[in-house]
């Protein structure tokens, strides 16, 4: 039994230490934003944030998460109150089939927390591990720029929403 | 003449003689500048040949900044003596080699002296390039002179005293620069001799794979016994090779030509650029290198073949016993490594069975630590290997635990000393590298 901190809540998990985080998120905690794509850490669909960094949850066993904070897309915002990154992806219509988008948003979120005004080049380089088969790459890049602007203005307003831990 | 005057006379004569000798060793004349030749004045077939030779020589690797313009130089090369920046070898007349004549270019290749007569530091491997034929130098010159000129001045070298004085290099050459180290061996096939000419010359394999002495010269008595290149280990590529399965001509050819071999895994680290270049040159030349290097490795001993067969059998069966060491290493391996490395998917997209990994049978875990931290980024537009980076999901202690587990699970050699320190150093140098690479 171990304690897993996800989206600000502690969960008691009864699983082997080599269980991938993705399985626990989806099967035990019913947090289905992170997707199973390749299971090999090669596509990025399973990306979540661990202690501020984008991590591939399909190749991250529970044993690596002791004492760490996991954030999934559900922890950023809701349908009623979407986080800036979610609003930006909707406003730019960045999703086509949408399978890769949760992972894209999580990696972009980690980038924006570290670098609030990334250049086009930095966004491209950062998102390189995440694959999109539909081809909405240009919209995704625009959405990340838009999210940067939204976060910038959100910080100025007292009711700033959706900042990850 | 009094005695003191005789002594003074001898001393002065010795000083003059010494100065003259030093002058002869150090001083090299400038070679007159030429007007940059028009690109169309070069024979296209010669330019094409030069292009292949430049790829065999891996010239772009040092003479191009990551993401920068080809051959414009400026790449920092860390050495034990300080940092040296590669020079601009585009035909720019002011900052490149546009005003160099072919004779000046040939002298640089053969003797490490630039057009103006300055000694070049041996990070430019003229101890190998001295073996390059006039004909090949001519083709390389034609190729470089037809590249786009880039106006770019490399930063000043940052070297410790006395290495910041170029005349020191003259002394170095006196000690270590030997001309004509390649000679065709009539007892060997033409193909093997062709391979030897390339390996000992332009391809300068020993520059990384031969250990260096305190003055930074290759220890020729230990040729191909393994060396250091930046924060990577260049493995021994002779009888001392730590590879779990012995190399032969065909395996070497596949690895050098395609960047991976099913019995040995993929090329990465500084070798990635080498194999990328070798994928574009005439196949015959790569095969010739493989033939020659296979003779450098030598035929495997009976004992080596027995161990190889044992390993082949071992990787087909599940581990007979739990490996020693921390259980956390086994858990990390099961979730983070095994999905690819035990999937049996073919290279380069699947991972090599780690029983075959030279990184794990090598004398130290540097390369394995580097790869776990930074992964392998696929090359755009190429069929290339891929592996996720674990720097952000594993601590140094966790990486150390998995390295110790892998060493004991897959290899019978003694445990590595100081794995934790190696991982810390690797993370530090990777961070520096990533910062350098970021636009």
C-alpha cells in the first residue's frame, strides 16, 4: 500500500511498485485524460505532470512517485471552469481526433510554468516527444501561444484560475 | 681570450643555435592569399567526391554548431587544456578559408598549419589527416570551396597557460606528429587497405577510440583501446572490446551503414553523427572500413565465443535468479525499460536486449547513464532509434539503482564503482549540453 498524491488529493493505492502510473490513474482512480497510446514512452499520449515536469506515465512505475505530486489534466480545470491551457486549445480548435491532446496540453503546461513566454522554436522542441497523427500541429502551436497570453492576463486578475501546483 | 670570455662566447653561440633551432621548429611561412575561386570553376565530379570524403571525415560534426550553418564553425570542444572553438571552413574570404589556396589547405591537413603560418591545435586531427592523399585533399578543397560562404568568427579559444600559446603546438608536433603512419600492406586485400587508409586517415577513428596521454596525444601503443570523448566513453574497438557478442565484418558494416546492429544495438552519443554521415557515402567505403576494423578486433578467442553463446542462450530465457541489489532497480526496469527492451521488436524502434548492450558490459556506466537521462531523440526524416528521456522522472539515486540492477542482472562482471557519482556527473553535463542545444 502506498500513498499517491494526485491533483492535490492523497490516494491509498494497493498495487505492485512496478505498476505504471498510467494504469493506476485510469483503472483505479478513473482519471481518463491521460491516454494509452504506445505503452513504450514513444508517443506522449500518456503525459502527466510530476513535480512540475512533464513525465510519460506509461513508463513511470509507482516506485518513482513516492512523495511526489502528480497532476493530470483533470487537475488543471473542469468543463465549467477550464484552465487557460484548456481554453486556449478549445479556442484554437487544436483537437481533431483529440487522442494526443491531453498529453500535448500537459507538456505545454509544464513548459509554460517554467517559461511563461516560449518562442515558436522552444514550443516545437518541447513538444517533440508528443505525436499527433491528425496533423493539427500548427493549431497546437498557436494554442500554446494563446495559453501563454491567457495565463499572463489571468495572473493580473485576482480570480486567476487553473494554475497547476 | 680570457676564460670568462670564452664561456660567454660559447653561451652566446648556444643561445643563437638554440634560437635558430627553435625558430626552425616553430616558424612556418604564410602562404599567399588567393582570390576566392568561382564555385563553377571546380569539376562537379570532384566536388561530389569531396562531399563523400567530408562525410567520411565527419567534418560537419565539429565544424557546425548544433542548428547552425554548415561548416561555419564555432562549436566549443572541451579538452583537458581548455575549450577550443572549431573554425569556419566555409569559403568566406574574411572569416572562413575563401582566400586559402589548395596548397594552404593541403598544408593544414598534412601538418596542422593554417594559411598564415600559425600552428593549429591537434583537436583538428591532422595526426590522422596527414595520411590523406593529395588527390583526396584536392576533392575536399573543391567541396568546401563550393559551399555557401558564411560570415562567422568563432569565439576565442579559452585555454590555460601555456597552451594558449600556439608555439607550444610546434613542440607537440615534434613529439607526436608522425607523417606517413598509413602504408598499404601488400599482404592484405585491396579492400582492407582501402579501409585502413580511411580509418587511419580521414575517418580518424582513433581520435576518439584511442586513449590519450597527459599531453593529449594518442597513445599509439594502445591504438583503439578505448578513449573519452566529452562525457562519453568511446569503447575499445580491438581485442579489448567489451561488447557481449564479438564484432565481425558484417555486423560492423550494418552498424556503421545503418546505425544499428541486432547483436549490438544502436549508435548514439557522438557516434550518432558518424553513422549518419556514413549512411550517405559509397557503400564500398563503409564495407572497406568494416573489413579493416574487423581485423583490428581480431578473430574472437574460443573463450570469447563460448561466452557469446552463453549470452545468446541467456537472453532467450527468463532470468534464472533474482539479481542482486536493491529491489527498486528491478521495479524500475520492469516498468520503464522492459516494455521496449524485452519486447523483441526489431531495432531501431524496439530496444536491444540489454544482455547485448555494450553500455552495460563496459568498464564504467557513463554511456548508460547518459542514455537513461536524455533518451534518444529521433532524427527528423530518418529511420532512427527512439527512447524516452528519464531525467525528469528519475532521481540520481533511482537511476543508480536501475544501473546496478542491470549490471548484475545481465552481466557477470564486477560491480561498477561509484555509480552515484557517475550519474551526478552525467546529469550535470547533460544539463549543460541541453542548455547549449536549446535555441
